[in-house]
C-alpha cells in the first residue's frame, strides 16, 4: 500500500474542519449581535453537552468520509505514463506522460512528518493543464517514486542522449512494461 | 561541479520581513483570530511590554530557525533546494529541464547587495525553483552556466499586415473581461478631467468619513431588488467602459500589426509606435486557439491565441495574441505551423452533465451561502418580504445557470489521428487545436455507479484551463493513456 491512509484521513479531516471553523469564526467576528451566527453561539453555550456532541459528530463524519476517500486512492506507473484515481461516487482519473514530467516537489507538513508520509507534486510541461498531486504517500515510497521519475538524477551523467528519436510520438512510448498498480 | 550553500547572514532581514508580510503558513492569522474570539486581546493589552517581548522573541527565533533551513545544492546532474520549517519543501530539479533563468532584485536585494534567482521549467505556472536572497557570487556558482538564449533567425517567408478595418475588427473582438482592467484605469485617469470636483479613488479612501460610510453600508437594510439592480448596473458600467477601452486602448495597440512566420520563428509587432513585439520558436508552439462566435463569422476572421510550452500560461491580450486573422490567412498560418484545422463535434443536449456541473458549482458556493445565512439577523427569517428576496435570489441563480449553460453548450472534444480539438467551457465558441504528440495527459471525471459515465474531461494541453462538460464522444476507454497511445 503506497498511500498512508491514516495521514490522508487526518490531513483531509483537519483541512475540512479548518475551513468550516475559519468560516464560522470569520462570520462570528464580523456579524452583528442579532445575527443567526451569534444567536447560534449563545444557544450552544446554554447546552454544552449537546454542543460537544455536535462537534464530535461533525469530526467523526468528516473522518469517516475522509477514510472512505482514502480507500479509493489508486496509483499506477508504467514505463510510459502515470495514472492516478480517487473518489467513490464521482471518480477522478488522471494520467500524464512520464517523458513530459519536468519537476517534482516533495512536501510534508507537520502531520505528514509525524506519520511518516509525504505529498508528491508532479509538474509536467503543460500550462494550466493536468498536473498530478499524490497525497500522503508513505515516505519511503514517495522517495522511491521521485527517484524513479527523475532518472536524470542518477543516469544523466552517463546518458548524454536521453531521447535519441524526438520525432517519435511520446504516446507510442507508453508500452505497458513493468506495470505497478498501488493502492 | 559540486557546490552547496545556505543563505548569507544578510538574508536574515528580508526573510524576517517576508515572514511578517506573508503570514507564513497561515499560522499567525489563525492565532490572531482565535485570540480575538477567546477574548485574549485585553489581557495582552494590559501586559503590553511582556507580550511584545514574548511575541518578538518567538518571531525572531522562528525567523532564525527558518533562515537556517534554506539549503541549496548543485552538482552536475541535479539542483536541490531545501526550505521550510513547519512545512518542509524539498525541490529536486535536473538542470537539463530548465528553460529559463530569471535574476531579479527587489528593494531589499538592492539595499543588501543580494539577488533572487528563479528557475523556470516548461509548463510550470510559477517558477519551479526560487532561490531567494543569495549573493551574486553564490548565484554565479549555482546557476551561472544555465542561461539559455534563443537563436536569432531573420529569414521571413510568410508575412501579413493588418489593415485599419482589420484592426478595428480586432479591437471589437477582444473579450470584455480583458478590457475591464485597462478600462477602469482609463476612467480613473479621465475622471479629474471630466469633473473638476470629483474625488480621486485614493482621496475617497483617505477620506475620514469613508470608514463610517462603509460600516453604514454593512449595517443598512438591503431591500428586495437592490442586489439585482447593483449587479445589472455593474454589468452595464463594465460593458460601457470596455467600449471606451476598445477605442482608446485596444485599437492603438492593434494598429499596424505585422506577423512574420519563418521556418523557425513567428514574430509579431503591433501598435502605432510598435508598442509590443514578441517572438517565439515554432518548436515551442503547442496549441492555437481560434474563436468561432457570431462576430467572428460576421467578420470572416478571428483573433488567434498561440500557446507555448512556456513557463507561464499567457491568456488574452497579454499572451501571444494576434488580434485578427482572416479565414484564408488562418488556413495558411495553420499550414505553416503544421497544425491541422480540426472540427468540434456537433452540439448536442447533454442535460445530465450540465446539471451535474451546476451541482458542482452550487456546492462550491455553499460555504459563501452558509456564511451569508449566518450573517443575517434572526428577524430576517420571519420577515414578510422574505418571498421577494427568495424570488430575487432565484432570478440571479437562473441567470447564472443560463451563463453556465452557454459555456457548457460551447464545449466539446474530438480526438482524431494525430490531432486534438478542444472546445473549452467559455462564453464564446472557441476551438483549441493541437497535435496529439503535444498532449501530455488527461483528467477524466466519471460516475462509476452509472457505468462510468463521463461527466467532464480536461486534456493536458497548454492553454486549456477549463473542463469540457459536453462529452458526447468520450468514454473512459477512449481517453485512457493506453488507447491514445495507439492513435
């Protein structure tokens, strides 16, 4: 399993929660005293047990949804291209050509660092088009994928002509050898 | 070649200032918001000296720690950049992939004798690597050998120049959204001449009563119809000023436009005083966007937007834009740059995809709607004029739906042997033409429960930044990498 599901679940849950909390805080700060937000806050203060239950329910729901989404993460790699899928009800499927990869970023926020995960951002030659972000990979897998995708780092010095036939269609290089499918 | 360095000591000051300016990682803003909500502000104010010392020490400590994390490594095969403390960034870049090197100096660099180096690769919207606040000597040792200059070529074989009527057509065909910025600047410049008593925008902002006026707007009652009237008036105003901008900005910009296409380069110079010149290598050209709207058919020509595999997507007038090319010249141009003129599939009703797209857009706006609902007073929900507000919101939503329908109606995709034609979700029917070999990827949105019905697609092509929702000819199978490789 190449993805760190725990890290994905915690990260996604926190992202959704932070968005909600920031929105609520922003409204509460700016809204006049008679607004629905302020009245809601006053009402919740009167029922602390219910408030805690609402918060716990929201956190659990978000965590559950994130976990379900984490279970759908799929990534595969051939000699020619990379494929990535995510989503249950609505599924997103992306592929990019390996020869068009120009830049790879490895990112790890505090949660990812603690859970030994990292996010890999793969940039291609296209502008405004399809770039792939592989979220919360296991750290060593992220490093391994990065090294596989940037062969210049290890082979360029020994390979002065990396593309001997530039006229050849890039897609024709997408022969499925060494197919790795990972979830 | 092996070289490793960090930031010089002089780099501490700009890092501190950037740190303070950018609310790095969003932490500070969150802390301030939480402190304000929890009512900590009065306690901080009561112990101002201690608070300032503590907060200052934290910021200074964080800045020094952040400064120490910057590390730049260069050898023959790779450039590595390590930055970040709370969020760590590790960028590894092969020097062979670098297409452009920019050296910039902001005011801090000028003051401290430093330089900011940006390394661009093909396709990245921003710089792939930013090496900030290093000394020129460090910059030379890191990237001194990487500057890339295009070769010059002046043998021109295909040339045309826009006549004055063609320039006027070009000015009329610029999309409104590209005219709004210049139009507002023109209005701001012209306002003091039109009315000697009118205040300039900066004077209005500095006016002592402006804050009070703004707070009055927030707390005053908005009657039914007001929001609709504001939207309508804003729309009419923007269309009006964009007409002015077409005459005073776009037309002088397009007069005398001359296009030269040689075997290797395309060069364009435009404007009555040659206000703008650009050139690009034909090998860098990846897609070409042509408009097919009512006006384009009436004028028997179209503006053309060229997109490259360059470091940044450039759209509209600021990009590689030729204001008007007649249909005959367009065929010639396409032949010259070796792109086949592909056609889009016929428009068909694709109601399910449209409704799903509307649902996506509506869901995207839910947070704003919830924010507004929470902001409104409780008494609003018992108000007798609530149905009028609901009717107005309904009308605005209907208008937005019609706008989205128009965009959906104009979209489409056709992949044929060696070529790809894309109609993006835009207000006008535009065709983006490209060779299949320039396609670097695909994004496909499907519903697995409905036999993998394709909701939307987005081809990975330069210049294609919108989804295509009219997907009558698309199936996950014929958009997969394995299938496209057989074409």
